[in-house]
């Protein structure tokens, strides 16, 4: 009887520790639109590619390659040369997921280009399923 109780307590402690584990945001799927925008945002549809829709060219989205660095940060880069400029390196972006509750997503964009720019938070909301 004591062994059964001890095993049950051990199992409960083990299961409780899983609840405190950091969430794995690399499993995010779906379309997320920037707050206060009509269509601009990201669509996470695979673990290798993401769609970006710009507000002005919503019907002509860009497909970007995504590489998850860990369970909350990722790099994205152009899949195709920009405007056919094959001699130029691809654009790239570095994001950290700072908040995700299933509907609302906050990405912190870390600047990777020239010049001094502050970190920017992109607030997005899930559209559709």
C-alpha cells in the first residue's frame, strides 16, 4: 500500500513538472494579422516556410524560409531573390516569441541590418481557425 501511494505521488510530481516546462512555440500554425491591419501578417503553415502578407500587396504574398533556433526564437529569410537580384544576399529577420495564448501572438523583432534600431514588438491576432 505504501509503495502504491509513493508511486502515485511520484507520478503526480513528474506530471506537475511538465506543466511548468517552457512551451514550444515552434509548433505555431495558422494565419496571424497585425493588430490594426486588415491583412498584413504571417501565416505559419509548415516548419520550413512562412507566408508574409504586406498591407499594400496582400494578394501577392512573399514566401519566406523559417529556421527555428530553439522553442521560441527563429530566423526568416527570402526564399527567392528580391526582384530578381541574384547577386544580392537574402533579407533576413530574427524574431522571439514573447507571448502566445492560442489567439494573440507577440513577436519581438530584433534588428539585423545596418544602423541603430530598437527592438520592436509585433502584436498579431489569429484569423480563421
